[in-house]
C-alpha cells in the first residue's frame, strides 16, 4: 500500500495517459487519422454514396413545382415519364463536384461533325451557327434527307451554351446528338468570339445580352416558317433564354423552351461562389476561362476595357468589373448583376418553359431558385433534383447518359404533339406574317471547316481525310434555302455562302397587302386601349364610391320626390 501511494504521489494523471498512449500500436493512430480524413472529405465534397446505399440505389424523386391551373403540366409534363421518375447519380460520381469535374475534363461526348453558318448581326458582329441534322449522326436506325428546305416542318432546336462554352462542349454534344438522331434539326448558337470566330465589332456577349439570340430566332423563323422552333439554354445561356422570353412575352415565335441550371439571380450566385473554399475553386476555374477568352481577343478588349485589370483578375467579379460591365455600360458590377438576372423576367414568360436545377449545384446555388415565381406563372414547370451537379446529371454505371438531356428531349417531344403547339400555330396563322430580321445575313465568305480542336480553317485548306470527306456547306439562294453537301476535292474554285434576309418583293404588289399588317396591329392596339379604359373606369368608380354614392342617393331621392304626384306625397 505504501508503494502504491508513493507512485500516486510522484506520477500525475497526464503521465499515466501518455504511458497508456505509448502502448497503443502506431497503425491504430494511422487508421484513426485516415477515418477522420475520410469523414472530412466525405462532407467537404458532399458525397452521398452512403445515402444512396441506404435507399437501395433507387435514387431521389424529381420534385415538380407548377401552378395548379397550369396547362403545361396537365397536357405535357404529366405525360413525361422521366420527370415523374427518380434520378440516381452514377455511384462512383456520387458528388456534385465529382460530376461537374468529370463533365469538364472527360465528358465522353459522341463523335460527329457540325455544319457551320456564319451569321452577321446588325452591329457588324459575327456568330457561328453550328447545325446537326439526322444525316450527320452516325449509326442511326433511320436516315432522313439532309437538306433543310424552306418548307421543312421538322422541329428545330436552338441551343444556347453556357459561359465560355461552345458547340464543342461535352454536354452540348450529348444533347445535340440525342435530339438529332431522332430526326430533329439542332443548331448551336455560339456566343460572339467563341467557336473559333473572331470578334468583328465592339459588342461582346454577357449574361443579359439577348439581342443576338433574338436576331437568330427571327432569322430562323423567317427562313423556316413552317418548322416549330424550340430553344434550350444551359447555365448562362439559360439566364439569357429566360430573360429573352420575359422581354418578348407572347411576341416570340418560340413554341417551347427549356432552361437547365440557370443562375437565376446573378448577385446571389456571386455571393455564393465566394463563400466557401470549394466554391472558390470554381470561381478560379471560371475566371481562367474568361481570361483565356479575353486573350483571344486582346486587340479589341485592350482598346475598350481595362486590360491590366483583366490580367490581374482573380475572380469572376473582378473580370466583370474590369471588362463585362464596362463593355455593357453598367455603372457597377452589382447593377449589372441585378439588371441582367433572369429572375426579374419570369413573370412575363408566355411560352411553355421547363426549368431544371440541381439542389447541390456547386455554381448556381439553390438559394437563387425562384420557387414562388415559377409557381405563379402558368407557363412554367420547375423540376429540381437532389443531386446532379452543374450540367452533369450523369447516370448509369458507365456514366454514358446525362439525365437532363433525356428529360428535356422527352418534354419537347410531348410538347410537339400536344394541343398547345397547335394553338401556337393557329395564333401564328391569324397573326400577320413574320417580317424578316433587318440587317442580318450569312457571311459572304468562303466556307469554313471546323476541326476537332474547335479551330476554324478555310474551305480550300488541307484538312484530314475524315474532315475533307463529304464536308457540307450551306447554300442559300433567293427562293431556294437549303443545307447541301459538296465534296472538298470536287471543285477547283471556292464556293461562297450568301443569304439575305430581305424577302423578295414581287412587282406590282398591291398596297392593301402592305396595309393589312398595319391595320391588324392597330386593331390590337385599340382593343388593348378599350380594355385599359374600362379597367381605369372600374377603378375610378370603386375608389370614389364612398363620396359619390351618398351624393347620388340624395340627388335621386329629390328627383323622385319632385316627380311623384302630390297625392302620393300626402300619403
């Protein structure tokens, strides 16, 4: 007992703990450290494979938000099996960051070649329109004619890429391939300065620039008046699409649209992307892409914006401050974000619109998703998934399929056969014929080829055998607009593409034919004016009734008393 007491007096509890800890094998500590690191990484990268395992890898149901009186849901979305199903991410990509990174670095896009048109805007800018038709898709079960004629009735799907993305991006090629192999025509509208095209004016694109897509849509509607037009926007392209639909309202020739992973509120997304460490990685990646885009067009940007500020930009906000807001003539970056956010235009969307967002999107946060605004608009259906990342949505063990591609294609297919599309056609028949877009044309230059690396070469330059064989060009003549193919080695002289948007004016045209559209618009204006006048009159009566009502009652009582005979007054 004396020995134990002496030990207790001379050895402290901490020394005993250290002695006990020294007896534990080192590999136990390594295992514990490894477990802590795994838990940290599991939460840091938002991995959800254990949650999927507990649910038996059945996936999470797709949440739909819509107005209870929405005809878009009742006639279209209610028949879409994919939107009423579940989404299960690829098990080895069970993280929004893994999915987004895999899409950026690998993607697994299908192999095909576009046909290119060069589109000139009224301000002198140049855009590349990359077409994909059924005949260009390899290994299809059926082949349709490859020429697009003026009276072609096959639907045309217009795709608006995201920030610094073009037609060569993996998710764009996945969607274009999936739609074109079913017989539809797809055209990707590359933003200015992208797709291997140089900047030819002092105007650049931004998150709120809708003039380019408006001109392209008007041009395609004029060239192919009988073909239904659908538009799909992704990321920043989705923001541009929704803003355009809200600006034009019912006047757009679009029959339906889909917005995938839209940022909705640029100011909220700017705050979000600078909040956590993992989001800052995306911010760095995006600004690197923007700086690379700026270096491609240094001659123009160095003259119009703060070039030194662009080079030292460390975030998207810095780049927008030194370049985007200056080019777009906004006072501050926050002003640019507020005015260009599509959330301000949701209420004015008048065409069927499907919106898809992932709640774990690492770039476009769920905090910006306009739940109430989408629920208030009868033309919008919002589909949200628990997982999916930013534009990835990979599914299956081999990650060869993208969920949103199948969902959007099914939505557009059902919409194409619904009664809503027929109502749109009837409205277009009753309305005046479309007027061709002014001052826009296909570039009158030699045809250009798109190589695999995304660069553009002249038609007479030497290309590889695969690109030179059956390389198509676009020919457009007055009264004959089509996409045709020519063999690169068959012609010694360079063919030129030419298309004008001015419709041919027949001689001896009746003046009444010109006045009909004007009269129709005046009738519409007068009808709207009459409705406004009746509405103002109703408001005036309601607001002034507390004062006017008693006065009128006294007035009519006196008149009635004066009109009654004296006998009745005595009684």
